[in-house]
DNA sequence: CTTGACCCTAATGTTAACTTTAGGGTTTAT
DNA sequence: ATAAACCCTAAAGTTAACATTAGGGTCAAG
């Protein structure tokens, strides 16, 4: 139960087999040991590593950024806490900016939707369309 | 100063000329009038349209979604006010979903960043890396 | 009248993050 | 012993959203 074949790793991380091989090619995962037959044999640790990748991805990191995080981690003894925190904070302010922009579009759309009667008549005179014409959404 | 050539439109919207032609091919922009020499001639209105595209894009909308928004007017004669309003409301709830997702990412990142001392010492024990490893974050 | 900045179309190239395909070996279960 | 299920590599395909290139007109300035 110690070493995992790629299919088992795939199943327990919910990541496609081809994706795991892709991550390896992209150096997001170390090249695993091989059995006599050539099959990849992953240590349990790899489960954590794959989950790290998925989690970071869910937080909006690109594979490139994740690679940088993993590099910092592997080379932890040569990089400062500050460097790592900086990566996280850059991402955080990026996310906050996008939230603000989305909120501004939200209110624009809400305003539009509120002005429309939503009735069954043809939309020729629909207020939404009129507003779009006049550049209410910009 | 009424009609714009593609280069002027490109410059004042900060979008590449090739991109404008691409948008046209993708039906995000109406096919503009042409001068006798074949040059595209855009009305001022197009400035607003291009900026709308760029802004919506920065908010994470795909060109496909943007196309739907921009097509509301064109579809007006074939659809009821109700249908048009429905499209707007779908977009609105889409935007609200995105906001919620981003907010959950925001708090996860903020939690991470807060736990890290950000000091100059080596990142061997950095809490960000530890948390990503341990899955303490969602 | 020539140079350089623009414009045109059509086609091909690019990047990210995968997925699919082609062509074979290997394991497992019946 | 044979079929289903798994594994391998190398390469090509996919999607989005452009960018670049090739080949060729157009226009203002000097
Ligand atoms: Zn109405
Ligand atoms: Zn309406
Ligand atoms: Zn620290
Ligand atoms: Zn730290």
C-alpha cells in the first residue's frame, strides 16, 4: 500500500492520468521511481503534492506561478518567508481588484434589469436595449 | 473627426489593430462602413463598444458571453421584453456567482497571508507553504 | 517620385493547460 | 487463455484569444 500507480494517484486526487504525466513533463511533479515493467511508482507524498497544485490552482494561481511556489518550497532553506508572502499578497490584491470591478458591473446590470418591465410584448422598446444603446453599460 | 480608421480606434482603445479585425470576424463588432479605398470607417460609437468588451473581459467574461450581451439589441425584434430581461438577469446572477467565488478566494488568501510572518528568515517553516501542503485551506 | 506610415486579406503561429490518438506492452480476472 | 483494464511514449489535436507573416494596395510628406 506504499507506492501508487498512476491510475490510483489519478483516482484519489481526481486528476486525469494524462494530466499527471503532463504535470511531470512540466516539472510540477518530480519524476517518480519506476517498477521493473516501467510503470510509475509514486510515494504517498505525491498525493499531497498534487493536492497542493489543485488547491493553488483553485486560488487562481497559474501553473507557472505554482511552479514558482513549489520551487520556493523545495528551496525553502534558501528563500525567505518574505518572498513567499509577497507572492500570496500580490495574488490577493489582484483578486480584490477583480471583486471591485465585478461589483461595479453587478450594479450596472442590476440597474438595467430593474428598468425593464419584463413583459411579453416584443422587445423593440425594451428599456434594457435602450440603455445599452445609450451606453448605460460602459 | 467623425469616422475613425482602424489605427485610430486601436490607439484610443489601446487594442491592437489585428484584435479589432478579430473581433469583427467573431461578430463582436459590426462590420463597419468602408471608404472608397476599402479602409474600415468606424463611428464614434465603436469606441464605447470596444471599451465595453475590454472591461467585461477584464472581469472574466469570455468573448462568447460578451457577444451575448452585445447582441441583446440585435435580437430585440425576435424576442419579448421578458426574454431580454431574462438574459440580463442570467448575466447578473452569473456575475454574483463570480463575486462569491472571488470572495471565498479572497478570504482564503487573506488567511494565508496573515499567518505568515513575512520576515527575512528562511521559509523552511513558512506557514503559507505548510497550509497549502496540509490542506488546512479548504 | 520615393519613402514610410497605414490599410487590406488570408493564412499561419502562439500560449496555456490539457485531451486524444496511435501503437504497443502488462496485469488481472474469469 | 483471452478479454478487460492498465500502463508506456511520442505526437498531434483542442480551445480561447489573439499575434505574426506574407503579399500587396494607399496616402501624405519632402
Ligand atoms: Zn417591456
Ligand atoms: Zn424590457
Ligand atoms: Zn515567517
Ligand atoms: Zn511565511
